[in-house]
C-alpha cells in the first residue's frame, strides 16, 4: 500500500495506485500533509480546494484517520491525513 522514508525531521510517503486504474505520468504524485488537529486539517483542505477539485472528500477511514484528497487550482495533487 505505501512506504515511508524519513529524511531528517521530514517524512516522504510513497504509495502505489489502485489496481486497474491507469495513472497519467503528468499527475502521478501527491503532496501529503499530516495534521495533529482536525480543525487545522479542515481549514487547510477547504483553502486548497477553492478553485480546484476535491477527488475524495474528508472522511473517517478504516485506518483510524480523517483523510481526503484534492487537486488545487494549479493542478497539484494533495492528500490530507489526521490521526
């Protein structure tokens, strides 16, 4: 499903795509933001969603986090996670 690579104080997360879902080469990366506060998560999600496209609304997940995905107005893909 995914991998984590720690570099200094930072964390790079990697994941594969869903089986049978083609991934265009120009948009196969996401920037992931990990939050400690759900209110902060909601505010920043809404701010980056303005003028963009929500691809997965914020919701509770099977791994116990609040999670959502969007593409911002500049075409950058984002994933939001709050444990």
